[in-house]
C-alpha cells in the first residue's frame, strides 16, 4: 500500500484495515493524516449535535437505570450459579504481561548492552515464532538479541515506528492459548500466542501497543 491508496481508503470512511495500519505505522505523513482525520470527524460529530427536548435526558437516564438493574439482577443469578471466582480473571492483569513490563523497565538496557545477534542468525531463530521480515514491515528494528527471561531464553526486539518505540520479547518455548494484558507505571503490555511460542509487546502508549499487535497478527 502507498500513501495515495491509504488516504483514499481513509477518506472513504470504511475504517482502517490491517494493511492500512501497517502502512500508517511506517509512515509519519499518513500517521499525521490519520490523526487529523480523526480530529475532523470528532469536530463534525460535535457540530451535528442537536438540542434534545426538555426532560429527555432524565427520561433516558431512568430507562437506562431500569435496564441496568434488570441486567445486574440477571448477571448476579448467573454468577451465583457458576461461582464468582470463575470471573475473577476478567479484572486481573496477566502475570506474564506484568513480567514483560518489569523486564523493559529494569533489564532491557542491560540486554541491549550485551550486544545484538547477527541478523541472519536472528531470522533463523525467530522464523518459527515471529519472522523478522514481518517485524521489519511494521517499523525499523533497532536491536535484536537474546536475553534471559523467566528462567529461559527470549529474544528482545527494539522496534521504532513514527509514533514511538515499542519493545518485543519473542519466546519460542513459551506456549499460550490466549491473549493477556497488563498496565503498570505508565507502561502497557500485551502477550499474544503465536504459531510457535508467544510474543510480548510493551510500550508507553496502549493504542500504539495494540496497533503493533494487530499489524504483527495481520
């Protein structure tokens, strides 16, 4: 995809596809266009707001409150039947995602100082989990090298995109069946199952972390 195709599809208003997201993450001009387009859409929606009849908001609030009470009553019945503990995972941060954040905050600089591995070797090692070519289509790889993590060997990739820096930890031997999320001290992380192992993505911007995750899964 080139800039012209990206902007045509953006203006068509059909939403951003995976291919568009990959292009935007590599193109500062289209990233700025995306932000400007979003601001314009928000201003347009604000300009189209109309004054509602007197008392309408109160009536809607009462109706929504009634529906909410009915929903909560039904949900409470389900939870009581299944056991409240079964749903605790919905609010808990993923332990491995938290460990990723701790690694980036405390150990990443040491891992970088240990030195990078040859790109040819990195392509071979990562091929079964997260091909390096796919990462390079998303942004500029500034570093790739092995590092100790959770008693095993992972591979740290430092990736730069126009919106900022993200860190990837590729773990060929760590199998997962589901995605996990965590946030801590201004950092956001997601861990994703891959065909061979798993990968964690850490950054200061949650939206950017999720954009990169979507681009790598495309």
